[in-house]
C-alpha cells in the first residue's frame, strides 16, 4: 500500500486502549508502516514528539487532558511535517472543519472500514485532504447557515442596520435620517424579524456572518 512511502513512523493517540489495540492489529503487517508508540494522553505524546520522528499520527478528538482539536494545532506547530489524521466518533461538521483549520490532513469516523483507513492513510501521506465515506457525506451537506436565505433589505433598512452596528441610539438615528423615533423602532422590529433573531446583538452578529456589514 505504501510503496512510495517506505518506513513510515506512525503513532496512535486515543484514550481507549481497545481502539489502540485494534489499530495496532490492523496495521501491524502493513508494509512500510512502523507503529512507534501509542498514547492515551496528549501530554505524553507531545513529550515523545519532541525527541522522535513521527510521520503520521492517528488522533482521537476526545482525550482526557486536551481536546484533539487543540492538540492538532500543537502537533503542527511543533512538527509541521507530521501528518495528522483524525479518527473519531464525533460526526459534527463544525468539529471536522475546526480540526482541518488546525492542520489535520483528514478525518475518519471510527466505523470506517479497514480499507477506508488504509486509503486515507495513503492519501494523507500523499499530501491530500482525505475523508472516510461517511465524513464525505457530512461535508457535502450544506450547513444550517448555508441554507438560510439572505434577507432582502430595503435601502432604509440597510441604513438603519449600519447605524445599529455603529452603536447609535434610536433618537440619534431618527435625527440623522430625519424620521421619527417610532419609524426607527418599526424598522428595528422588521430587521429582527427578517434575520430571525431576538435582539440587536444577534442581529449584528448575523449580519456580519451574512457579510452584510
């Protein structure tokens, strides 16, 4: 499988010994792979990484001393050439995106097949971003935010949204725009309804995320 990557030093970081043993068994006879060490705690792995070559680490997200998401960033900072492949039960899209932003080369769920694992290891070592089949399906689904339709605002509503974001009060906005405070309050309510939010803070946050501010 790894003919183009001879002598790969692989470590496993997972807080479940039975998972570690299963991965050891699965990869023990795989040509080109040497499982150097396994760890149940992030701190022990980082200490090992400081003095040893690790080409690839199979990393769980849920660890007893630090989140695997944060550990991924630490690994890439300490050893940029180490490839991180996440193997987790966590199927949240936001988590997958976070760990990729922190430098991971791929993400698999623990229900992935042995062939998927081996394929992902090869692709990750080849510099690709790789996913197991189920993770590919998760990433292909649009997020709730992506499904949200961007509200259509009138010119006046856009003006008032800008004023709200600038922290202006109703009376100041009314004076600036030469309208009554009641009119400003009506536009405020309409903006909250259009963005489907409960208060001004959420309104501004949503408008920023929708790139309307």
